[in-house]
């Protein structure tokens, strides 16, 4: 197959080349897929896209007109592709549903610990030979109540880790996991109860019309004063302007973000020589109790290898005239 790989980054290229072997011809592009760049896939049998590529209906129509039949996502999330249009055009799309839940879960807890124990501030002080401990008081995780929004593969690993810290666990999910209830004493509750009772809230839900801005002014108002909020899932789960307002009042005492609702065109790229035009992100970065990483929670060697392997497992199936194991369908 001829495959055009959009939004390619240096950290993933070698993994993709190894997984592809000699069976396919790859055309690596650094640009993201959108209506203007879709023509670059002309003549390709398949394309591969990353988390911030645009596979909306108009883009898919243009790709289809250029001969593209298959779309291989290098991500678990698929909110950036119009599956109804994929079906209408007779195309196929597949994702990587589970590349390493441990990678994202461990990064989630790393954000919690770094915020709680003020590790960034402490590190900067020591580098300046300032060994004062004033302003660095944290809290014991043991005994705190952690609310997990979404107990799929990643959320389940987070539950396991936090149980090890001695946290009391609450969760929200349309499909309760009985094993988590049995093994870790996790309780499924409403989103309102989770917001009211949790000291720490961590988001692991997909971005859908029903979950967009799940964390908004109304739900934030229910939360404990000084709550810790972590998001390593999708930026659109949090209404950023409402989170900023809550940071100003101290309602949100700690905010850890690996994703941001307007991250497209920013995250994954070096913009250090430019003036930051995103005023919301600039405001977030001004708070000392906010820690932002640029969508790196997945970034481990294990995860990158699994993403590449499963991406080409899907592509190899299509090349053989078979259905990909992780083919996406409309519901």
C-alpha cells in the first residue's frame, strides 16, 4: 500500500518504520491533515492521522476523491473523524484502542504528586540555592477521596494506583466495572456526588457531545474548595474559562492538564520563538498551582511501539482484503 502519514513527529517515525517493514511505501508529512492539505494524499491508498488532524466530512470527501480508501488513526480517541461520512463514502477507519493505559495512568498520578508536593517550585528554588520550605506544604494522598470520571482501561489503572495510595475511590461511568468495586472498594455515583465528595477529580472519559464541557461552572460550583482537578483525556471535557474563574477564587486549588481544548496547532510543536496568541492558555500558565504538559501522557517507548504495531496491524488487514480488528463503525 501507498500510505501518507500526516502530522508525523520525530519521536514516532522510527517506530512506524519498523512496524511497516517493507510491505508498504510511506510518505511522511509533518503538516496536519485539513481541507487545505488533503491534496497531499493524492494517489495514496491509505492515510494515517494523529490526534489533532481534521478528518471531518469535507476533508474525507476530498480524500475519497483523491483515491484514499482507508484511514488509520494513531490514537484511541476518534472524535476528530466523521464516522458517518466514512461509512457513506465506503471508506474504512480504524483506531488504536489500547496502546498503554499504564503510560497515561502513570502520568496522571505524576501530575497529582507534582502539584501536591509543589515539585516544580521546589526544584526551581534549589537550583537558585534557596532551600526554604515555606510555601511547599502538601497533603497526604492517603485517606483522600479521588473521583475518577471514566473507568475504562486508563481509568481502571488509575483506580488501582490510587487504591495503593490509600485513597477512597468514587467513579462515574455508564458501564460500571464490577471488578473495581470488588477489588478496590470503588463506588459508582452520579457526577454531582463525585464533584461534591472528591478531594481529587481525574478525567478519563472520551470527548463526545454528552461529555463536552462536563467540567463547567455548574459542576465546579459543587466541588470542594481547593479541589485538585486533573485532565489527561481530552481538552474539551473542561470549559477552560470556567476553570480559570475557579482558579481565581481558589475553588480549584490544583489544576493538572496534559490536554487543552484549543491545543491544536500548539501542542507537539516548538513555538518558543513566537508570541503566544492564546490568551486562555497564557492565563492558565500564569497560575503557580497549574501544571501543564503538552499531550505527553502517552509518550513511553512501550506505548509508541504499540501504537505503531496496531496501526500497521489494521493497515495489513486492509491490504489483505480483510476487515481490520479495530475498525470503527457508527452506532
